[in-house]
């Protein structure tokens, strides 16, 4: 988010959130799983809003910087890159963005390669790069058979087939088991200021967003602080207002994040995932970058967190991450 929180009524600039882009199914039936999957390290970068990007190639051409979005069902490509590569038109698909849904035309990516891992026959929606913020985004249709480790300290991403036995993890790494909803990983052992909620892991989101059910519950128990408005713009160009405030503590299994800012808005992914009627949160990149390392395994539905600070309470190891010194205060 470029280190700034901007009130929407001042119209200085807009914060962007990545959509949860999808077709009618969790994965395109025409898409083929990665061939000859191998473990490999890929250097990761960041766009100007601190979302993760990784170099990919298409049909042997590239590299092109794609966002990594664990909250999107489909891989998406910029319309400009699709034209430059003369990609053929594909079938239409339903796209679910932060601000709504609608039918869009796709193009066919014959082969997409992330390091040594390849996926073929992808029907990818083509969107304007000015809204997308990158040459494209990798959704779970290209990631669902993989174990992905984001090492923020080394600025590396490790891609490993989920079927491959995992490496020995650090003894103080905390493992959180997730559920799967439309291919997305949802953490159910979670709470905010003591109130239970469901957390969707979304590496494509710039900021963390809570739904209206969560806002009402916190307000009813007088746990909601003062808010300021910010503007959200989806990759389809849709706009909406979110109310930004701070949570005293977010718990993800054994992980505690203290003094953390979140926005509240009834963005479309909550409806798409059937989470409008219960407290829920989209956990964005602003939260994940607080950790030294985050590992996401779609097949086993495990998320592993390692942070730079460890405290012990009653003989139990707990991971505390303070956001206070790293994020702007309202």
C-alpha cells in the first residue's frame, strides 16, 4: 500500500485490492496440472503496493512479473500482454472481483511456466494492466497442487509439489490447519479481540479487510475503535469505501498479531465464499509481510508461520508479531 493510508474524501490516491478472480469452477477443466513438478527457488519481488510478484514465462517468452494471489481461483493476464503475445480468444467466464461479479472474455495461455513448473491450457481473463497493477496474476488454478513457501527475509519463493515430503521445519514454526472453500484456504481457529472469526488467506490483497458481520459484532461489544474512510479499487475498476481502524489483537491458531490495522467493507468475496452472515476476514499482504516466512500447502491445507520474535507463556510457545512499529498510525 506504498506505506500510506489515504482518507477517501481527500481523493489524493486510491488503495488497491486484488480481486478474487474466478470462473464458474474452482479450476478450469481445460487447464492441465503442472508437468514434471519439481522443487525450485524463485526470486520474488513486489509491486508498488507491496503485493508479491514472481517472474513467469508464457510459451517460452518472458519473463513477465505476475502477482501471486492465493485468494483468486483463476490466473489472470493483462489485456496488453495478451495482445502482445497474440493469444487466442478463449471461452467466457464469470469473474468475481472485490466490488462485484460479471462475465468476461478470456484468452488461452498455451503454457505458463513458474521456474521449472509448467501449467498448460489456461483460460485466463484479460484485464487492463492499469487496474491489475502487473502483467498478470497467478491464481490457485496454477498453485493448487503446490506447496509454496514465501521467505521474506531471503526474498525467495520455494515451489514444491504437495506430494513431495516437506523439509524439516524450524522448531518454533507454528502450523495452522485450514479448511478449503472454492479452493481458497480458510483458517477457522482464529479470533480478533477475543471474538471468533474465519480468516481467508489472500496474498493478492494489499490490506486486510473484515466483513460487516465482524464489524457489527465488535461494535456491539464496544471493541471497535474510531475509523477513517479509504477507497478501494478492484482490478476491474470498481470502487467502494472501506472504514479503516485498528484491532488490538488478531489470533491465527498460535499466532498473535498485536495492534494491527484493518478495513471494514462488505466486499464481494465474502458473499462468493458464503461468509456474509458470519464474522470473517481477508488476511492480506500487510499482515503476511510481518513474518519471516509463510508456507502455504493447498493439498494438505496447512499454513506455517515463522516470525522473528518468540515469547513463552505457561510453557507454551506463542508467536507474537507487533505491527505497531511497522505500519502507519491513524
